[in-house]
C-alpha cells in the first residue's frame, strides 16, 4: 500500500514542473489539443521552432501556453529545451546582418578621416623628397664652393693668361709705336725738321 502511495507521489511531483520555455523540434508541425491526452482533433498547428511555456508535464503529454496566452496540450516527446537549428540559424543570420551593417557604418564613419590621413601622408612623403633633394643640392653647392676656394688659394697671386697676353700685346704695340715716334723725332732734329726715310 505504501509503495502505491509512494509511486503516486513521485508521479504527482514529476507532473507538476515549474514553468519552463521549450521549443517544437526541427521540421515538424505539432498539433495543439484541448484534451490532456491529445485524443481530440488539434485546434492549432505549431511550427518547428515555436517557443512555448510548459505549465505541467508528465512522460507523455505537456500542458503548454503560447506567447499570446493560448493554452493547450501537446505530446511531450516533441519538445526540446535547446533552440532548434532552424531558430539558431535565423538568429545567427540576423546577428550577422546587424554586424555587417555596423561594419558598413563604421567604414563610412572612418572613410573621410582615412582619406584625409592618406592625403597628409602623401604630402608628408612629397615634403621628404623635396627635403632630400634640397640636402643633395646643398651638398653639391658646398662641394662647388670648396672647389672655388681651393682654386682661389692656388691662383690668388697669379694673373689670368688672357690678361697677361693682352698686357704684353699692348706693351709691344705701345713700345713699337713709341720707338717709331722716338726715331722719327730724332731724325727730324738731325735734319732740321725734315723726315728722311
């Protein structure tokens, strides 16, 4: 007798489960019934992935409530507590779409500063090239200046060849002309002012 009451107590305890959320398994249409043994005709079909709240449950049947408040009975074997793959995939797709939109928005936000940074980098590179060219030009000018200094030190007490040649030609010309004048002058003095050639 005690064994009979003990089994009944276990059955009553297992039948009264606290409210849990369960899901209709993948690829299935589950009938929602008014009677607890689901022997009547189903008044509604539940799609795979439909969330329902379990009010009571035993090994075969479960008393459930839909999110809109409608209650009924379903076969417990078709309920699972993990989200079905169909629902998980749909949620993941939605999350991927949200992340893709966030990424596109972030790219859009950073595109203008990115273009500005690229322009500044290009300007900086051009300035570096100009600076390198200026340094090379400065080095060339310094080398040329050093060459001129060395030449000046080497030739500072000498005259250019063109000046020397010009001076010599002028001296010869003036000497020749001066000699002619002197000879002419002496000849006229000797002969009483008459040129004799």
